[in-house]
């Protein structure tokens, strides 16, 4: 079996790992509303964001080789459009690139083939602004593109009818590559762009998946004008992202959208000839999205396994502390009951109410002590347990050691969920089950993640027709032969 087939088998194995070990835990504790694998089982995704009129649709049209998305200076499309490959119509010429199928948002949100089920929670208004286009462009054979509504300055959630930033965050979490476009006239000054770059994207994806693009550079009057715009964008990005080390900004434009052909430009715009390589590099970066998918899947497994492990660790810590506290309360209640029973028996004998019959005194004293024990557990003991529960919720950060920044980051992502779980259940947990799940998820995080990275590192050194060393002698079937497959078999 060649390298590509092993890559596909590795991808399938990663999905199995998520489905078998992570999704059941994620669903049980409310970490996710749908199985985790539902958001990663589809093809590689490229998310395109940007200000209105930044040229998102024009850039996508250039990639596809035909005008699929509406373009214009003013906001022209307020929909999220998933653009994926579709087989050409049998009656059409295969060389003619066109939209071969269009579907509405309700179809996209309810078809299990697509990873968008989690977006149902944004309601009917969002569904009305969500759609699918299938295009028979070769550019889309190995990936899909999501075009988004342009970011605006004064629009609110009430105006859109759904939470735009949360939708962007969910899509960014699914995407293998995120393009953020700017144009020379609005180099990063729009409020929604500021929120996306400062809050939404850092919380939902990783820096290395985000590419900044200065588009429509042909509208700069000269190279000096372009440099001034570029400098302004760098300054604005440093303010919006809080970073001093701004990553490379790709420069691009659309020759098809220019009023004057490139060969007829005046001398002030001749610099565009020297930036054609930037356009090609950007296109190549987008086409590389499928190669990012395996790394992104591995990161997905590591990230969610770490967070779920941390969640379970906190719940097990609480459950262990609660059991110890409950045991102390039971022991204290028994002691109080014994003292009370003895006092009752002694009082009856000392008062001359009963003869010193040991059996009768034992029965009365034992009954009285049991009654006191029950009253203790149902009144004072219950009040003490509730106070313990409230104190634990107030001191939630003490449930887990936060010895480094990695631990603090993962805890921050699950802290609210731990709080809500403990509050909802009032601290009543299936501790034995949680411990078993913690062992399984921790093993995926510690051992599975290591094996995944080793497999990926080895695959990166192989030629197209080579197989990894750990697959040697396995014949044609690579399924269940990866090192971390043992996790599924042994568990």
C-alpha cells in the first residue's frame, strides 16, 4: 500500500480514536452537543473572512476560474456559503466550470454527511443565511471553501438575527486554514474584525492556521501608496491581535477584476508584475489545506483529549473529596449516635425507670442512637454537606493543580463546564465510572498523542510509494495497524 493510502488509513484511525474514546465522554458531560468526530469527518475546509468589500468573493472566483460569488464595492452577500466539489452535469461539457447544485441551510444543517449539525443552535435566521453550492471546479476536488458575510462596523447580533462571532468561531474550529482579508481602504479598522482577531479566532483556532491577506492592491496608486497601506495594516494588526511579531501578510489582487489589463498599466502600477508570485503562493497555500488536515486532526485529538482529561480529573478530585467528607460525617454521626444511645440507657437506669437488663437497655439505647444518627445525617449532616459543596464551587481552582501555562489554558476551557456539572448534579457523581473514563482519556492524551505524532513524523519523510516502517509486513491492509490502535483493542 502506498503513502497516500496509509495517510487515509491514518485519518480513519484518528476518527475511530475520537469516536470510541472521546465522543462518549464529551456527550455525557455536555462538553459537546454532537459527537466530536462529526465536525472533522468531512473534507478539508478553508474559511474566508474579511471586511465587506475586501474582495473575498472575487478571490474565491479567481480560485475557481469562474464567477460563482456575487461581487461589488458595497456588501453584496450576507450568507455563509459552503462551496464544494460537484460532479459536472451529464449534459454539460466537463470543461465548463459552473454551479451544478445548490441547497439551502436546512439541508446543510440536517444532512449527516456534512459537519455543520452543531450550527443548528443559531436558529432559523442563521439557517436562512446558510447555503451550499457544488461547483465542478478542479480546484475543489480535495477541499471546500466557506465564504462569509463581510464584517461591518456598527452591526449587532440583533441586526443579524444570530451571533455572528460565535458562528465564525465554530467554523474556524472546523477549518484547516483561515484566510483573513483586508483591502487598502479599510486596513483593519472595522469593529467586527477587531473582535474576531482579538477574541474569537485565538479562542477557537491556532495562529499557524490563520493567513492574513491584503487584497485589491491594484487599487493602490503607486508602490509608495502600497507601502503606506501595508504599514498601516501591520500597525492595526499589532493592536488588534496584541502581537508584536506580525506574521507575513500575503499581497494579492484579481487581474480579472481590474478595469485595465495588467499589460496596459501605467508606470506607477508596474510593481504589480513583481507581486504575481505572491498571488501564486497564496493559491498554493490554499491548495495545501488537505496536507494540513492530518496535522490538524492530530492536534484535534490532543487538544480535546487534554481538555476532557482535565475535566474528568477535576470531577474525580471533587468526588474523592466529597466521599472523604461524607465518610467523616458518617463516622461523626455514628459517634454521636453511640454517645446518645449510651446516654439514653444510662439515664433510664439512673432514673430507676428500667431494671439493668442488658438486652433491653441495648435495644433501647441502640434504637435511640440509631434515631439520633438518622436525625444527624438528615439535618445537620445534610447542611454540612451542602456547605461543603458550596465551598468547593467557590474554590473550584483547587480541584486541580495548575502548575504551568498549558494546564491553566486547558483548565480555562473546561472550568465553566465543571462548575455547571457539579452545580446541576449537586455533586452526585458516578465516581467509579468517572475514574475509568479518566484513565481511558488520559491514555489517549499521553500515549495516543505521542504515537500519532511519531506516525506523522515518519510519514513526512516518505516518498509517494513508500510505507512506514511500523507497517512493514502488514500486507495491503493498514487499518488497525497503527501503533495507537492498541488503545482501542486493549480498552
